[in-house]
């Protein structure tokens, strides 16, 4: 077993991310190549026309958050099951959650709390793949994440990327069998730090915008010469893919979207000045500027030891995972609601699995995929309700089990994407986005 870490879980696989490979090199040529590759990829119409959510914010609690300390407490169970935390009332009669989520308790009227998420994969990588893609892990095929499916279906009409990860995506938050151009654009770094700058969005000191402009003009000239010598020249007057790369680098729209300094101190305090709080605030800005799918990754939920200390306090009182999450999640839901964006923005809160009902000998809980939670709000979801239930010890669903296929199916439906659409892979094989799922009963 790896030592407990505040930021990492039991794996360490690196991943590629959208635009990470040299946006600045030679006028962003690599970025343009990626954009061209995306446009040339097969992009069949898998839209349903029944869109309820224009965008989606996924808060990923990496490592596997305990359902028994958050949204599915068992106060009547034996002490070795129920643990130390107490349930508190929420703004919805009959719904109780952890005492360490008091702010979240006041926004549950907007939330559909799924207490019966269940699957059979207790490894971080396989569990993450299942939850983020809606497909069981396969040794021969890596499925695309929901964010990458959205990116593939959304097209290239806007300057900003359709899929953004804050600060970076996890291993299976990427494009899977889709072209790598549908990877998320990863901001990189910690957005809560005063010196934070979005990776690849600003030229290095050695490459001024003046030099970028000169290289862009040279590329346009070379492109014009190339077209003039081709037997069947293209109709486009200039290479729009290089233009898109240049626009992302220089446009006021892209610069404004990432400008956290424009937020008031009150807004910063509402979300909390933590990594996850600032990430949620940045996600709200992304949605306001037209980004369709944003994943916020919050590491540190793999609590095999001292769970009752680390979740609320960690280093000092209020420094643990639950206070930060409480601030960030409630702040995001409230802010979206006040701005009139919640109805069109689907917000999902989840991790790869729950934790063992029985507390281990290190005062922690281990991996437990048979039971877990998902919170869904906005975007056509009917809030103020609980879907499903677990048994008296939180071991397994006792009512309405919800597998990852159904969660993915419902998410894509809300985003106006046909879940069973068969994508034509490069080898000619049709592959459904999600196999065997169905809509979650009562969600909308």
C-alpha cells in the first residue's frame, strides 16, 4: 500500500492533455495541426435535439470519497460502521447529510442525491474508467470520457476549447479511442495561487506576440503559395486551423475567460480560496464564456488512514477535504442559480467509488465499489430528492441501483447527445458511446 498523500491516490500514470505538446512552438503550429486533425476526423451527427443542459461541470473527487462520511450516513449502525460524524438536516425535509457539509445542506433543494451508485471495479483506474466513460474497462479498448464525447459532438465554432480540465484531467478523463485532439485543454498548476497562469495561453519570454504575428503572416504566405500550386486548390482563402490557434492565443475572449483577477473578493470568499474552490470559480467563468464541458479534479480522497481527522481538519481545524468541498460546491450551485445559469448547466459531483462500511485498523476506510454516491444538479435535473438507497450498513443498494452506464446515459441525454449513437472508428468499426445503459428513473 502506498503511503497516504494529501494530493495523490494509489496510481501515478501520466496522461497527455489537449494543447500540452507545444502550443507556442512555431506560432502554435502543433495546436493548428491538432485542430486540423479534429476537423478531419469523422464527426457524424449524434445529437438528439433534446438538449436540456447547454454545459456540464463535473467535480471529480479523485481517490474515492466515502459515502458514509458525506451523503449517506448510517447513525443507527454499530460504531465500527457509522464512524464519528453526525448527520444534519438540510433545506429539504427528510434529507440529511454530514455535519461537515453545512453550506451544502442549504442548497440540497437544487440537488438530486443518488445514494445507490454501484459497480464491481475496486481499483482506481478501472473504477475511474467506468465512471468517467460509462463503459466497463476493456483490455483492448479505451473508451472516451463524457467530456471528450461532448467535444467530438460540439464542433469548432468557438475560440475556446469545448472541453477544459482544471487543473488537469485524470487518466481516463481523455479521448480514449477518439483522436487525441478531443483530450481536454488542461489549465495546469494551482489556480488558487497568486502567480497562477494558464499553461500555454501566454507566450514565453523568448516569443513575443510580435514574433507570433510575423510567423502567422509567414504561414499564411506559405499556405497561399501551396494552394496556388495545387491541382485542386481548397476553397478556403486561408488556413482556418492556424487562425483558430492564433485566436486562442491572442483573442480578448480567451484572455477574459481565464482572468480570475476580475472576480471580486466576495466571490472568491464564496467559493473559498482553495484549489477546489478556485477551480469551481474558474469553471463558472468557463461556462459563462461558452465552454461546454469542464472537469475539476480534486485529489486526496483516497483515505485508508485517519479518515475522521483528515476529512474535516487535516493540518488544522477546517483545513480538510470536507470544508473545502463544502465551500466550493455550495458556492458554485448558489452562484450559478443567482446568475440564471443553473437551469442550463448540469453539475455532477462524484468519484470512482465509495469506501468500506467497516472502519479498518488504521481508522480509515478502503475501496468499496458496491456502494457510492453521485450528486446531480441543474441542467434539467429535478432537485430536492434522493434517488435510491443503501442497506443499513451502506454495503450495497437496497433500492434502485444505478450503474455507471445509467449515469453516463442520462448525462449525455441531458446534453442533447444520443447515448447509443454508433461512432465510426478509424478501422471502420461502429462503437456506441454507451452500451447497455438507460435513463435514471425520476432524475428529471
